[in-house]
């Protein structure tokens, strides 16, 4: 297929595809899907080989968020039966992180619900970062705390943070349909603050909220312009008690097309499969490793993920290897360009989290945001071919273990 040959050539040269080419990837047929995966896989292997980076989420403060993000179980007015607790102490957070690191994770993402941190919150997180790094040599730490005020990114960097996650989530045109308590511009500003402070920027999206193909391409092109080191791709987990609980718009095939499109547009950045991979990719998860070079290990913020042991077996069975702490995540040209996290092993940084965080209920951190519960999301804009998935509520389980509980975490 001429389209795929063109996209592979551009990906190997780090050249931006046209919008029409990106849209064409999302419009490919199921008969062409394996060809799409194979083509994007060539680009993935060029820049990241067969390495898979493991990231681990620690939810420092769960629930009771004042923001109204429609996708988030921690949002204002959420009726979801999630765990609710205030800040974990540094030793509690460090203990939670240790479980993920023992399971092979290279990065810990520290997430807290809320609009953004106070200066006291930054102090708390700084103490937590120090506790984790003192006890785990070579670990990367990413913070995901919501909107940042002036000077806070610099303080986190001084405390030892390697990266900061804050996702754009959806296109600027549709952002107001998802969140009303802050703006798309607010999110862009926070990513830029992190970048300016010398933190590795991590910013991604959430698919499956009723967006169109054009919206998906818009947000990915916006991310390319921001030039984060990592792009977490979340697939909406429709949690009961949230406004988007009835949105089941994704199929495994559509998820693979979305990941392929992201890889072609962002060929040399860490693409992470974040929240929702178990719910929407299901048995196609191993195939997605040909597109993304990073995943979260174990559970998400408020929902359960695949067992950590199963993640490791999946990676090995698919012919991939877990990236070690001594390995550099990002390709050399991003390192020499001062590309932040994952750039060099000595910097103890690597790519990012929540994100994967800051993204959505399963894989992200605040602020949340949305329209009123009775307001229908933009589902009407989604092509019928993309809305064929049946509701799999049996695959959505609220997290009852790990951080904030007395039970052992899933790692």
C-alpha cells in the first residue's frame, strides 16, 4: 500500500505526515489492519528496538477532586464507588512504589487528584520523591499533580523529579464538551512550564470519549508541536457513576489504528499504552506492543489492571524484552538535543508516566473535566464503524488493593 510505504519512510526520517495521511490510517479497513501494524512496527523498532518500558502508578491522593472532567471517577460529583483518601505519607508512597519496581518497573508516576498543587503539596511530593529515590537507585520519578503555578515545576525538578505529566486529552475544539472547570490552554501552559523547568514533558490523550477522527488527529498534532518525550494513549474506561459511563465506542481494531497513527505522527517519542488497554484491546494487547514501547504495570489509579505477572508473560511471549534501568529510553538524537527524561541513563530519567497520567480515570491525574452529566457527549460525531464495541462492564473493576488500602498491590 503506497500510503503505508510513505508513512514508514517519513517515520524513519522523523518527518511529519500530512493530516490526510494520518486520517487515512484511522480509515483503513480490518483487512488492512495487520499491514498497518507491520508498517508502524517498523518505525517503532527503528527508534526503540523491541524494548518495552514499564511504568508504575501510585495514587497519592484519591477522589474528592473539585474539577468536573467527564471521564474521571475522581471528579466533582462522581458517584463511582472508588477509594477515597487524603495524602499518603512519604514512607507509604515509597512502599507502594517498591512493589512496582520489584515487578520490573523503571519509572514511578506519582499522581494526586485536584486542580493543582499548593506549595505545601509540592513540599509533600518533594519529600516523597526523596524517599523513593533514597531507597531505589536509578528509579525515574514522574509527578502528575494537575495545573502548575509559576515556580512549582522548578521546585519539583530541584526535589529530584525527572518528568511531569499533564495530558491534553482531546482536541481543543471539543475540550469544552469534556471539561468546564479549566481550559485546554491551561493544560498547554502546564506542559510548557514543565518543559521550561528542565523536566521531561509527558502529555497524551484519551480515545473513546465520542471524538471524531479529526479530533484524534488534531490532538496528536498538537502533542507533536509541544514535543513531549512521551505520549500516553489512554482508552476511556467507562466507570459507572461518571458522565461517560455509557460510552463504549472502541473496538480492539480501532485502538490499534489509533496507536499506529500516534506512532506515525510521533515516531521517535515514547508511546505508552495507558489506561484501558485491558478493557478495549483485550486479547489484542500483544499486537499493540508492535506500536507502543511502554505500558503501565499492574493497576491504575482507581481501577484494576491486568496482573503484573501476566504483563511480563505477555511481553516475553510476544518476543519483546523489558527495558532495564541502565538502558536509555529515548533515541540518541533526542538525547543530544537535550530531550530530558529517558535521555541519558546518568540522569536517572526516562520517558514518562499517567500517564500516562493526568489523562484519565485509569491512567491519569487531574484536573478532571466535563460537561454536565445530563449533557450528551459528542458521540454523534463518531463514525458508525468506530462505534461497534459492545459494553464490557465485566472488565471494569474498581481498585480495592494497593495504595490507600491494607492489601498488597498488583505489581
